[in-house]
């Protein structure tokens, strides 16, 4: 067994990094084994694991269409979802309304 007291700080840090990597890999393998066992059990009963968990297989969030355009650069758009872009906040602070920034369709 390695005597930790005789190792340099760099060697100890490298060992720590290796141990953390090994732990992470071990946990990922165990989770994959658990998921596989659950999927097999669900399949034996005529279900998919996603069905039992109330998930829709392959469900993805749709890409939102752009709703607002930057007046200085109309190719710079925002859907209205998520954080407001700086240009949108700046335009509102300058007295423009959201309606002014709407993309004309």
C-alpha cells in the first residue's frame, strides 16, 4: 500500500483526481445497471419504463418561433421565452414598447 505521507502535494492531488474519477465512473455504471434492470422488469410486465414513470419517449421541447426583433439588427431575434436579451431590455428602457419590437408577420 502507498504511504500517503511520503507523497508530494502534486502526487496527492493527482491521486485525489483519479479517485474522484473512479468514483464517478463506478456510480455511472451502477446507475446504468439499475436502469437496465428496471427496463427489463417493466418489459416483462408489458410496459416500458417511460410509460411507468409517466414520461413520453422521445419528447422534445419544440423550438419557439421568433417573436421580437432587434431594431438595430433585425436578424437578432428573441422568442419571448427565457431571459430577455440586452437589446430588448435596452429598448424598453429607452421608451419603446414590446409592441414596437414585435416581428411584423
